[in-house]
C-alpha cells in the first residue's frame, strides 16, 4: 500500500515536485507516465528513501517514509533501469546474496531463496560464475533476482525496459506481471504506452512536477475518447 | 549504524577489490617492486660507469707541433692511452677519444722559464664519460704540475711542508652513550625516503579502491539499489571506508617490504646499517596510520562526489603531488633547529616529526602538537566524508 499526499521536492530553486498525490493498493500496478524531466525518478527515489521530501506525506504499508526509512527499505525492492548495478567481479550468487544480507536475511533463507530464484529465472547454470562476462539478459535476471531476494511487498521500477531489446523487455514485463499476481504493490515509470497499457491497472500522468490526470486506463479512454498515447500527448502537450 | 551491516559491506568490498587486478598491481606489485628495481638499475648504472672508467681512457693531445715533457709524462700514465687521430676533434665527437688536451703556445718554454703554461681540456658536454675522463686527465696534469713544483721548491731550498700550513680531517661527533647513526648519506636518504613513503603509499595503495568504491558504484549504477537496501548509509560508508583504509595500509606495508628487499638485493646502494628505536618506530607507524586514515576519508569523499571513474581519477591524482610537496620542502631543513610553529602545518608536521624521530630527536611538544593536529584532521576528514555521503546533491550529482 502506497499513499502519497502533497509531495514536494526542491533542487535548490527548482521545484521538481509540486504536490504529487496518488495511491496504489496491494496487488495493484500503477503506471507513472511523464516526459523527460517530469519528476518520475525523483518521486520514486523519495519513495525508496534515497531523497528526502520537502513537503507532503508518504505512507508505505502504514508507515511514514520519513520516520521509518530503514524499515521501509526492507519492504521495498527497486529496479531502476534494466540491468543496472551488477558487480562484475562477484558471482551471480554473491551479487544476490549481498542484498539479502544487507536486508538482514539469515544465511539459510538467502541460500534457499537464491535456489528458488535461480530456478524460476533459469539461472542455475551460471549462478556461481562471475557476472563480468554475462550477457545483458543474464545480468538483467541477476538484477531482478537481487531486487526481490528479500521478498519485498512493494516494488518500484524506473523505466525498467529502457535500452533493452525485445527479449529483455519481455523478461521484465513478465516479472512485473508476476509481482502483481503475488499481490505486491507496484509502481513503474515508463515512456512506452503499449507497455503501460499491457501491465498497469491505473496510470498517473505526471507533468512538470504535478499529476495532471490519473485513473483506470479504461475510464480515461472513455473520458477523453482517445487511446492512451493521444490522451497523454493532449495532457502534457504545450497548450 | 549497524556493525553487522558494516562487516557485510566490508567483506563484500574486500572480496571485490581483491579480485581486481588493479588492486594487486597498484597496492602490491608496484610498491614491492619499485625500490628493488630502482636500486638495481641505479646499481647497474653506477657499476657500468665505474667499470668504463677503470678501463683505459683514450685521449688525444694537440701539441701544435711542440715538444713537451708533459706529453711523455701522460703517455706513461697508467689508465690513459694517448691516441693519434688525424682529426682529434672529430675523434672526440665520435667518442673515439674522451678528451682532447690542447697545449698552449710555447708550453715547454713557459715551464722552463717558470711562467704559467696554458693547457686546455676539450670535452664533450653531452657525454658524462667525457667529463669524467677529463677530470682523470686533469688529475694527471696536476700530478705533473706537482712534480714541477717540487723541483722548483728544492731548487730554492724550500721543503714542501712549508706550503701546507694546515691538515684538515672530518669526524661526526657522537655524544657519549650514543651510537653513531650510521653513514651520513644513508641517514639523509632514509630521512627523506621513509617519510616520503609513509605519506605517499597510503594514496598509491588506497586510490584504486577509493575510486571503485565511490564513483565506481555511481558509474555502474549500483549506488541507488545499494542505498535502498536495509542497511543505513553510515554503515555502508564505514564499510567502504575501512576497505580503503586497509588497502592504504597494505600499500604502505608492501612498499616498506620493497625497501627492505631492495636493501637485501643491492646492499651497496641501500645499506640498512641504521637503527630505529622502538619508540621512534611506534611514532612512525602511528603517524603513518593517521595519515592513511585521513587520506582514505578524503579519497572516498572525492570519489563519491565524482560521477565517473574518469572524473574521480582526475580529481584524485593531484593528491599524490600535494603529498610530495612536504617531503621535498623539508629535504634541506636542519632537523636540530625546527621551529615549533612548523608543527602546526598539516602534513608538513607529520614529515618533520618522522624525520626527527628517525634521528632520535624525541621532542614531546612536537609529538603532542603533531598527533593532535593529525587526529583533528582525521576527525575532520571523517566528518566531511559523512557529510558528503549524506548530501543529496553529492550522491545524485548530475
Ligand atoms: N539531483 C538533482 N539535482 C538537481 N536537479 C535535479 C536532480 N534530479 C532531478 N532534478 C530535476 O528535477 C526534475 C525532475 O527530474 P526527474 O529525473 O525526476 O525526471 P524524470 O521524469 O525521471 O525524467 P526522465 O524521463 O528524463 O528520467 C528535472 O527538472 C531535473 O532536472
Ligand atoms: Mg527518470
């Protein structure tokens, strides 16, 4: 459960977020849509406690983000960009286990969980090889496994498919679908409308730091009598 | 702060950097090899030059058709071979002769008439062998002159002692109950080299780790996921800091090992015949550790600030030069007369104190000031690092 109210963020004099509001329920996927510089990454970084908000309240699973950052972090997983942040000199297993340990999992739990994840992502063959020589797709799977090693109830994705080929994007999309089926609360930001339509229940369109429209995709389509892409362009286009 | 998280980060970073070839090259291989190699090469150079000089020196004499006693004298000198090239200057240029001896006009006549007889040594200014050969020849000429002088004196009925009113000899004063600090040149070398090493090698050893652990995380985009794990920022920071500190210390230890190895391999270049008291050793080690602690923090801060490996490298490399300055600055300072205010200057004080204790000057005031300053700087550097790591505009600098 994510509840965001009046979220503000300044970078020096620039007001990057001007009172963002949205909520995402359990088992729900919210698509965060916006042009470059709209404020998607900033929003997600604040949710992940990496940046401090300058105003507003954010409650994740009933806990205030600013007051309990560490507990919040144990309940979230992030995947910013597709395959980012794998340590080349560690094996796939070591990469994944590192995050398990930092999230206070026991050695046995980590071992068990990695076996499980290696099986579902087909990584068993290379789980003990160093990541340096992995293909993009292999690295991506390691990054995904790492983000959910601690089985977080909230997943945050920031343009997870950008720069990936069709196969890579497919892996991520399937993963988001699985998260949803497992009842996780998911936010993912994207530029790609088709992807948003396929995966999201609801969308929030963010423009210059404010949410200009949000709702169920079908409702919005009916309201504007347009497909998602056109209504997006209408909402964020310079009027 | 959470000790478990610190240890997790520390172990992971250690594993990571020690699987990196760069760590081994910069932190172990270079420090271990650089001194033995340097001394070995210096040794070869020296021996080669000496052996070249022990070989006979080929020279030419341009007498301009004159007959002179000195020609016969030099021809008979051992180690000097007088060649008779058609063009002595061409021979000098080609290195066939190392020097050309040019007799002035009326040379023999002037000798006989007891007037100054001119003689010129032509040498090749780009050849170090030529200038050394010239001084050998000069000595030969002096020997000849001395002979002439003696003859003239005895002709006048004067004994040679009359012309030597003083006899000078040198001896280092060693106070009673103390031992000699050893060869003066070795002492000079050690008081320069050791502080230099103890200042510089924390950086040489720690820098690759610092770059990788700070800007490396940014460049590979692993910083954000790392910061969103259950570990708090301070624990992550301390884990990283300790890794860099360890790499720095390893750099120092390996370079000292290299120095010892060098003295074993080329004892004639680097005799270790000098002693350090246990107190001096303790002070040296503590100062070096404090410097490593201070520099590790600074390097990590700068590295976290940088956006990429490249940027971090650009910012960090000047540190080595800054650290060399105090070592060179203090090279010719008189250790017996250091003014106390100098010990308030960061880094310079560390070098000066190390030099003092190396020559067994134990000045409690200097020690107290230097340690207080160093500890204050370590605290400042840690506070700065913590500040940098908590600042959004540093972590998410774009
Ligand atoms: N660390 C920072 N320092 C200063 N300004 C920043 C910083 N991060 C973001 N901004 C500014 O905040 C605004 C929102 O940026 P943000 O990265 O959140 O946009 P975005 O929607 O993720 O864009 P994109 O699609 O390009 O990723 C932009 O104007 C950006 O320049
Ligand atoms: Mg973004």
